[in-house]
């Protein structure tokens, strides 16, 4: 038995089939049988992302290190991102991990990647420099431990995030974990969430005052709430919609002051349907739901959502999680025990001050594992899995600040836990402080990156971590966040001190700069967004940070927050304070200004290109035709393996998929029922002659009709082969028909078909 067969029993059947389909699509693409635009969106929807590849280097904060990637795998060179090593984004709903999953992530990082596991600002895990041919096997091994990459990228519902303290927070209304999990499972692959113009992000928070889920910057944000109804305490959510960062951030709007928990999933479905139907599809820059809400107005958007909700047929999945949610709760590995005040290892007291949070459950604590730049090595991930087994079991979560937390630590174990973390190189203090800088990948791997956000973050972190660079208590809790471009993947808009990469040309040289963003608010679930006050050369950003923080320490009023200080002093004054830092010395005088942090090479915009935060907008018809290609390809494989009945079934399914795809050009809500598909195809494309071409007329349509009408019979290899060939011809005719429709060659007959 092969390892794939052994893993098959550990994978959900639907997910296993999905991976098989993707593997077939990779093969078809290599044969030139899938359009590159369609394949790009296909791989994005499975979490496979093209990445920047500037000479195979990745910034690790101490300089650049070359990657040992086999040259023979570079079939077309790095300019073709899906043939060069790329990135795989792995969905971690609400950040929840267990040690077995962590071991698997460590193994995959070693075997397929650059031995680094990267935690993202949306609680995902990313592996970089993975070859496209390795992704199906990687996905199978993830699926065997309950993890998927499906819809981690592309125009889809992305990872559903939640507060990493959910269930143990002292201030939460209730634990949102089961609701976040149910929302992820319900929306994953849901038919109503497959036709978006851009991505859609969901977040849950247990309270309104802390950062928690950052609901204000999400497409759909939900904050736990309770209300007494008919004498009973009911759970629900304060519901927000239309938030988002990006180049022009929007704060989410209040959609419902109290959404009962039983309405969570149907409302999410209704919002998805409205977004899919009315959201922008052609102009990607205006395709997020925030623009739709702004265009329609909140009241009209809400009316449409409630109208859509009323149309939905009842779905048992809406309520399936409610009973479990009422009693949900994690079980600690060890009994609670208070810290007895005994001796602690050197460095432990400082670590406990910044990295330990006392849970609402007496005798237990949450310990944050600080990860510089969100990275830990495969070895460290494996050692952390062993530490988790020793102290907390399965209660591990990633955070939006790119760290990992161990929950349910018995307080008496904190000194030993620190000792073990330190031995693994994971005992750094400073979580949630000025030195805990968040950074997007920037120019390391992102094709939109302009400046090195990771390099700058590493420098700022290093300066604030030295004994003489330790920040004053007044600024120790400020957040610094860096992005390589204006898209705010590093969340610079909600930082106390935010920076995003830009460039300037000086005497013919390109110089890396960062815009300085002030006024953001991390608390109150990303309660306010900052604005840029000016661009400073990258090499002078540390000086800018020092000037701003020193001014705050010297001039703040009693109990004045940093946000209040910036409002009182005014951004004009703060910008004037930085004016001299904005000047760029000549190349001859200061050549180091003309290279970026962590990279000694002279700065250029390098391997910039079209970003892949979401795929091109691809019609439902194109998706179905691509899926049909995969089905017919699978039919060929089954035929070659001596299974004619299975080959027959797959070839027939491929024709149905193609027919359904064409129908969707006129009727999106077509069911999967073969009789309905064939009837609609006949009425809309055969009787109207839309499917006909000048060479074959409508004869290829007859292949579908004959197979559909055929009585069940034992299939022979010869008949199965004929059907596979017929299915391929039907697909070619479907592609040709779709192309004619896209070009507007619909003919008068198309106008004669009534809507159904």
C-alpha cells in the first residue's frame, strides 16, 4: 500500500477528491489544455500563490540567504511563477492548532519549502519556495491531519479569524470559537461563495474593547453579545459589514445590533449571495464588498440582504453547531496550580511580564511564543509541538500579530515552560510591545512589494531589544506595523506607528522609502485608521521612530494615549519634526541609502509584477469548463487502468459540467440534477442553435443527449473509449460556444429564450 493510499482513510472524501482534481488540472495545464488565467484562479483557490523570486533570496532579518533549490525543478525559470517555487497558504481557522498538525507543518517545511513556517496576520501558516508539482502531495498530508489550503487565496471566503484568547479571556461575553469554526466549515466551498469579484474576510471577537478579532477592518465582523428575550439570556452578535484595509481603507458599518446566533450562517449566506450578484467583477480595484456597501448605502444593502435571507430554503447546517456551541469548552491537560513564588530561571520574570496572560480560569495562563517576523524554523515548530504535548495538549493558537499562544498553562509550570522555550530559541520576551513588530512579506516574496518591510521590521526590533534601546514604559505598549506597499497586508493603518513601502528617484537612482502613518488605533477591534504624513528614506525610519516616541515621552499629558497625543500635537507639527529626515544624501556621500534593509544590493524595484492577492475575475462558466476538462482527463486515466465503468461515469459527468457552465451564462442558479441540466441545455443552446458552429452544426450536442438517455448497461472498454472521445469533442464545442458568447456573437435566437 502506498503512502497516498494510507492517507486516504484519514482524509475527508470530498477533500481527497478536490486534491485529485487539482492534480489533474496541473497535468492538464502542463499539456496546455487549461487557459493560464483559469489555472491561476484555480491554484489560488487551493492556496497556491505565485511569489517574487529575486535571485532566490529571502530576508531573515540578518541579511539575505540564498536558497538551495534544485535547478532542474525550474522548468521555465523564475519569470513563470507557477513553474518556479511559489507560496502555499494553509488555512488555520481561528488559529487553532494541535501538536500533530504542528509536526506535519514542520515536516512539510523541511521537505518542500525553505524550512521556515511563517505565521501570517490572518492566523494562517505559509510555506514559501514550494514547487507547484509538490502541492498535491503537500495538501494530502495536511488533509490527513485536518488542515486544508482550499480557498486560502483567490476570490473566495478567506480564513475565518477569531481572538486567540477566545474562551479564556477575562473580558469576553462568550467563547466565539465554535461559531467561527462553524462559519468556516459552512462557507468553505459553498456554491453561493464561488462567484465573487474579490476576496471576502470574516472575523469574530468576544468583546468590543480589545483588538481581538479586528472586526472593524473586515468584510464581515461579528462581536459576541447577549440579550434577554422573554426572560431568557440569548446569545448573538453585533454585526458589521464592509470593512477593509488596502490602499483606501473602509471601516465596517453596523449592520445589526443583535443578530441571534441561529441567524449567523443564513445571514452570512445571504450576504455572500448579494456580494456575488451585485459586486464589481471587471474592475478589481473596486471589487471588495466595502465598495458595494458604499455604492448602495448601508440601508439599501441591508434591505437586499434581508430580502435574500427571506428567499433562502431552510438548511439544517444553519443550526447544527448550536447545541455544541452552548456547551463548548477546551479541556486543560493539567490541573490548575498557582505559581508558588519560588526561584525562576534568568529572563523568566521579564518574559512573564510581557508574554503571560492570566486566564479567567483561576490557576491557568496563556503564554505567548514571540516569533520575530512571524517565522519559526521547522526544527522550532517540531520542538514547540513537543512542548505543547508536555504542558497544554491541543490548546495552541496562532495570532494576528504573527505569534503563537499556548493556552491552559498551569501557572506552576510557567518557569519550566520558559526554560524549555528558551532552549528551543523561542523564549524571547516583548510580545505585544514596541519590539514585537508586525511585517508583511514585502520584497522578500511578494510581487507587489516595493520596500523591504521585513528588513525594516527586523532592524526596528533589533534596536528596541538592546539594553540601551529598551523603550520607555510610556511607549512600550505601542504597536509598529510595516507593509511593503500601500495594500496594508502588514496592517499599517491600525498601528500606532505604521509604515508602508514606496520609492523615490534621486539623481537617476531609485531609493527605498516608507510612508509614515500615524493615528491608527489597534484597540477597540481596530477602532481607527491612520493616515500617511510623509515619505522618509528607509534607512532613516529608525530615527523617525526615535524622534516620535521621544517627543511623546517628553510632552505627553497624564494618562494621554498616543492617539490622543497625535491629535493634540497635530500631524503638521509631527511632519515638520521629520522634514530633515526626508532628505536623501547623494549616492557618493551615503551609498547605503540606495540599498534596502537586509539587502546589500543596490535598490531596484526588482521582480515586481502583478500581485495575486486575488485571481483575475473568472466566470462561473470558465470554472465549470475547467472542471469538465479535469473530469474527462480523469476518465482517460480510469480507462487506462482498466475501469471502463468509471471512465464512462467521469466522461458523462464532464459533459454535464460543461453544459451546466454554458447554462450559467443565462441562469446562474442551475441545480446539479442531470435531467434539469440536459433540459435547460437543450432549450437554451441546442434549440436556439447557439451551440452550433459552421463546421459540425449541433452534432456534438448529440453525444450528451445520447449518453443521458442511455439505459444503464455494462460498459466495455471500447464503448467507454468512444464516450471519452465524444466527451472531449463536446468540451471543445463548449469552449468554442463560450468564446462566441464572450465575443457577443449570440445571435437573435438568444433573445427568444425566456428566462427560467
